């Protein structure tokens, strides 16, 4: 396979420097960081919120699940809207929703108001990543780039997974110094800055024709019945998962009732929101989704499950537990950028699987008397997992998703990631049902070993990842071979 070049013959890296200057990429990175930070920062505020509002600590879990639910539904929807209405318009709308959510949460006086704020934040932050992928893909096409702009995707990787790891320590410091309301209010200055940058630096979308901007026309183009059916199905599924180990059978029944007609509709409509036939045919993309879900299951089990164990069984404070995980985010950030610049896929994914197995085995060896440095070392292994899986899967997504559907595909990529995250919390609640003990932690490690084996098999047995560069090494995937290019028959 030849090194990817532009149509004019220059290397992709040389041609893309000016097109992807910092003025273009910075607002995309800031916007993409909002969702993972808000996903994790709330963890340190739940106990103070419960005490201040005089509600049981367990009831504050709705603040976590509400954002997960909103994000899981909104990510692919925002991607579809970006493809139809323009990525800059949807990106700016999302930032405004986050700003509103931060204000509502910062002023909220009861749990219901805070839940509304978290839903607004979830909806708003969901727009950034799929919109960023649409803008990046379109700019690369305009410049004739045939290879992924690796350094830009690396920046998105850092903004995505690495910032999630720094959420708990940032939240611990904020909540400890200024109170729990700053878990919400911190969004106001960040989104204000992001809004100014986006307005000034992101390219404007083409004007919409009057016919194209009509509500009925937009509803047809985004497949509104498919969007609503997907939203109802996903909501019921997430509610069922979040209820485990005490299953909400009504939620499962709603999932079946909503999913069945949605599947029938999506198989029959000409332009489906969730192209099931395309996903089945595009195995490379389907496997990318599965790898992302299983690997994030491991990463978030450390961020939440191990953190809970550190505070309960080991006796660390919230701030101490958050700071012990800070090196995990640093390692993830340091590794993401250099890996992404080389457009590596298979190599990082194999490293991610092996690192997940090693880290999971390390979890099984931890006890309540383990030194803090040992816990940090285990978390560092998952920092490697975070970087390599995000870089590898994100590049695989860019390569395997059809260009005109990159927004929806990117949103589904994040949705599968959230399913992995939600499943991690379910597993944590099961293994820690009698308290966050060493025994429960070792059970968690055993589950993660099984997930790591599955990720390894999904990687080493995936023939689509075995593209060869000029040096003959089965490691770099600069562009898909002609046999791997998505056709109209296997598009998603």
C-alpha cells in the first residue's frame, strides 16, 4: 500500500498543515472535551449534593444515568443533524445547551432541577464529537487528502478519553474548594470561551435552501421516525441496564416494543437513520463499535469501580482517590498524539487489548493494604489502554465509515462507548453489592480479563486491520485497500 498522498502529489501531512491549523482545531477540541469531563466530574459531587439537598446518596445516581442516557441517544442524532443542517450550526447549538445546563445546575435547589441540567448538558455535549468528525472529514476531502489527518484525530483522542481521566481530580479540587455547584458552573466559562472561538474560527456552513430548511423536509431527511424509535429503544435499554442487578422488566418490555417496529421501519425506508443492513455488511465498522464498548468497560471500571474501592476499602479521601488517578489521564494524553500522527490502527489496538489484560490481572492482585504506588501503577496501565484504544478505534472509524455518513457513524461510535460505560457501572454495582471489598474488586478484575480476551480476539482475527505499508509491516493503515472501501451495499 502506498503512503497516502493528496491529489497534487504532496504528502497528506504537508498538505494538511494549513488546513488544520490551530484556529480550526482548538474549538473542536474544547467542545469535544466537554462530554467526558462532565461524565466524570460529577462523581466527586454526589455525596455533597445529597447532604446539601437532604436526599439519600443513592438517589443522586440519577445525575450520572441521566447524562449517560441523554448522550447515548443524542450522539448519533446530532451527527445526522450535522450531515443535514451543517456541522457548525449543530456544534454552536450544542454549546448553548451546555451553557444553559451549567446555569440551571448551578442555581438548582432540588434534585429534579439538577437532573434537568444534566440532561441539557448531555444533549449539548453530544454535538461536539460527531460535528467535529464531519468538519474534519469534509475539510480533508476538500484538500484531497486520502489519509486520515492523524494529528487532528490525536487531538480529538486527547480531548475525549484523556480528559475523562482528569475529571475526578478536577471535580475533587473544585468541590472541595468551592462547593458542589461548581461541578455545574464550571461549564459556563468553558462554554463561553468555546462559543467565541467557534463563532470566530469555524467555517460557516453553506446557506440552506428554503425548501431544505422546512421542518417537514428536515424530518424526512433525518428519518424522524427512525430517530424517535432509536431514542425510545435506547432509553428503555439504558434504564434496564442501569437498574441491574434489580432488573426493571417494564423497561425491557418497552425496549422490545419500541425496537421491533423501529427495526422493521429502518429495513424498509430508503434513507434510514440507523442503517442496519449497512452495519451488517460493513463488518469493519461493527467490530470497531464492539471493541470500543468492551475497552471502555475496562477503563471506566477503573475510574468508577476502583475509585469506589479506594475510598471504601482503602480509606482514601475523595480528593486523594482522584489524584491517584491523575497519572492515568496524563499517560493517555502523552501517548495519544504521537500514535495518532502515524495513523496506526492494528498495533495500538493489540497493545490496548494486551494492556487491558495486564491491568485487569493487576486489579485481581490489589488488596486494601496495597501501597498507593501499586494502585497508581495499575491505573497507568489503563492509561495506556485509554490512549491506544481511542487512537486505534477512532482512526478505524474514520477509515471504515462512509464519508457522507461520518456524523451518524461517529455518534454511534460514542453511543457504543456509553453502553460500555453504563455496563461498567452495572458490573460495579453487582460485584460491590455487599460493599466495596477486596473480594468484589477481584471479581471485577476477573470480568475485565474476560472483556480483554474478547477485545484481543476482535483485533487479531480482524482481517480488515491487516493492511500493509511499504515496509511490509502489518501495522499502519493509511487508507483502505480497494477491497475494504465501503460501497453502497455496505454503507452505514
